[in-house]
């Protein structure tokens, strides 16, 4: 069965009060000043970004807490950390720092 658009009375449909009320309601929802769908979408994207940032910060916090615990209670780790990050040495040792620039020449 084929639809015949010539027999449909579009004027009657568009002037129907329920259709007009639905259009007005949709316009209010889409374009209202305070709570429109575009703003809500933008805020949801921002919220997702903040959630990812929170997860990242939590991971960093866990890693830093583990390092801090080891620094407080493990003397060998403390020496290793000081040698790697601050280039500290014992009195009878020499430390040579080789940078990436020197390797290219």
C-alpha cells in the first residue's frame, strides 16, 4: 500500500493544538536559558574530563604514597632514590652523568 501525500491535510495537522504544544515544549527544552540540552551536553563532557582527571590524580597519589612509604622505612630504597633523582653519592664514589646530547656526537 502506497501512501498518497496529496490526500493528507497538512494544514489540519500543523494547526492541531497538541502538535503546537509539542513544538513549544520542544523549543523550551532545547533553547531555554538555564537548562537547555546544548548546555547539558557541554557540562556532561566537562564532567567526564574531570572524572578522568580525578582518576589520574588518584593513580598518582597511590604511586606517590607507595614511594613515600618506601622512603620512610626502606634504607636501601632511600639510597637508590637519592642516587637516581638527586645524583647523590657515597664519599668513596665518583658519579658520571651522561646526557643524551653527548651520545649523538
